[in-house]
C-alpha cells in the first residue's frame, strides 16, 4: 500500500488562536512513497480580522491583500479532502495543528479531524538528533544543504516545499527542490523538482613502482629508528610477516 504524506505549513495573523488569531495561508505538498508528486494545495484566507505588525514582518502578507480572499469556512471542505488519510509532516506541529483545529471548531464545534491523523513533528525530530543546536527551518536547511535562498519572507507553500526537502534529507532521501517565485504574485508560487544524481565511476588503482616502494620503506625505517622501534606500521607488518612464515 502506498504511503501518502502531506508536508504542511500555515501563516497566521499572530501567535495565539485563543486570542483570536486566525490562519491566513495554508500550503501543503504531497509525497507518495517519499516522492514529490507535484500535487499540492495552496490557499490564502481572509481572516476577518487585522494582521498584527509582528506577523506581517515575518510573512509580508497584508490586510489589503487578504480582503478579497475566501474565508476558512469556504475552503475547509477542499482542505480536509486533500489531507484526508495522509500522514502529516509539520515543523513545530503543535502550532499549526492548534490553529487548524481552532479554525475547524469555529466552522463546526468539536470537529477536529487532525486528531485522527498521524503527525510527524520535524522540530521534535530535529531536537532529538541535534540537541542543543538551532533547529528552525533555516538552520536545518544549512545543516542538510537545502537551498532556501528564495526564503526572504515566510510563505506557507514555499516553506512546505523546503520542509519536504529537509524531511527527505533528514530521513535518508536526497531530493533537491528548485523554486521559481514570482514576487509580484506571491500566491502563484511554482517549483521544479531536480534530483541529485551522482555519476559513480570505477576508481583507477595506481600501484607504486619499485623506486617509490623503496623510498617508502626507507622512510618507515627512519621513523621506526627515531621512535626506538615504536612505529606501529613496521611492528604490525613484522607480525604479519612472521605469522605467515
């Protein structure tokens, strides 16, 4: 049975849904058996409230930009259909899951389908593997050699694409994403997938000639003499020679 995973990220009006903050962008990238399919979900959302200055400084998404976007209630059915049955991969999962579940409660009380999903928190995974180090997305990109040069500002789809690359690298895969981002239309993020292929060639073996062997032997003898017979290479070689006689 194919393993379907969704790498998901959100942007919000602030940090705490319990204080009335809302989701303004959702980006999700599909993996099937650890391969990027190109089947993604991306949606900007009208939060029906103002974006806080601190949040705007992080993602650059303005109130004016969001005013004609659909509300969460208008897109929730499509979102749930996209993630249904998949294993979710999220960086700092409690943050995004908390916001999504809060939005779901607003649409229909006690409706929290994310509680029925298997969720992998890449932040928790990174903290276990790299204890005491920075484990934000930028730090992981640097550690795993993932290109994040387009990430001047946070964006849900772009961050989900980058996180997919990081997750595959963290768990043994080697996939490189090259992003083309039209900065004038941030809602039209696009990407291309490039796989790193190493052309493995048989290495040539060059054997030393007699002159080089003699010079090597002489150097070892000098080292052994200056160390009063403590040259391990000479000592071990002598043991091997003796044992074969």
